[in-house]
């Protein structure tokens, strides 16, 4: 696994899942469930509510955290996304993935400028940061 890519089994689990569990920061903060999309096997998240004390602002201050997916816990680094082309691809991925009647309202909101501006890529910190949950 290169430092910018998740292990294949994690990619497979992420592709099958509608969400992941994420924590901003390194402390013993709780993990929260959040929607995510994948574009070119890269993981992206956006804040819908954008609370001042929420995960997005925590990542802006200190871009370290962790995700849980399947049996894996992986330390991640948050990287802001600014590429218009990539943001457009993430918009499309959100609408495709979250297409049921109740999801679509939120998926459309995630493509509005306010949420779109919070787009973050979650990148694994390193190969040694990945470990299985027990």
C-alpha cells in the first residue's frame, strides 16, 4: 500500500458501504457515522451541518483522525479538496450513491456551495497506521 492508498480489502469494504465511522483528532473522542463517496478509489467526505464544534472544523485545526470500516481502524490525514473537476466528480458520486427518495434531499444539499466547500479527502497516514480492530 502506498501512503496515499488504502489497502485493497479496505477499498472493497468502503465500496460496499454507504458510510464509515470517523473521528477527528487523536484523543479518545467517539467515532461518528458519516456518509462518504469514493472517486478513483479515493475517499471523500463533506459536512452537511457544518457545526462550529463539529468534525470539519476539528480537521481544519488539526488534520489528523481515524476511520473505522469493517474490522479496520486506520489513522488518516484530512486533505482539503479544491480541484473543480474533482469536486464535480464527488457531486456526481454523491447523487449516484445516495439516490433513494429520503437520501436524495441530503445528497443534493451536499452539492451546494456551503457543503461543497467542506470537501475533504481522507488519506491513510502510513502503512503502519493500519491495524485490525479486535
